[in-house]
C-alpha cells in the first residue's frame, strides 16, 4: 500500500508541476472553455431556426484551428486539444442541423 501511495503522490505531483498543469493559464483557459461545449449541447434543444449560422461557423472553425494548434505546441496540451475538438464537433453538428443534413427529431426530447 505504501508503494501505491507514493506512486499516486508522484503522479499527482507530476500533474501539478506540468507546464500545462493547474498552476498555469494553459490548464484553466481550456478547462473553462468546456462551458462552450455545455452551451452547445444545451442548444441541441433549440429550434433550428434560432441557431446562428455565423456563431456555429465561428465555433467550428476556432475549434478546428485550436485543436490543431494544441498538437503543435510543446508540450502538447491535451486539455486544449480535447475541448477544442468538442467545440468543433458541436459547431459542425449544429451547422448540419441548420442545413438539413441531420433530422431534427433526433435531438428532440
């Protein structure tokens, strides 16, 4: 049990001291950006006529751009990459709904 505890402590310390860990903005900015994903998921219940094409296009584009960026920086910021992947997916899905590529009844309650 002592060895497992020291391994867990070492992993927690490595996470804490990571260049993109919780002591940096590189952790907190993407963490708070998950709010955009939650808002995008909540918008699935919004009537498709009220979905903004410009807004969803901007979200999809920035999601794709920043997802790629997160893989090119050193160290790779997996938190930034994952949140932007989901921002892009929710934006693209909303655009698909808006353009009639997805049946709207799939997201109804």
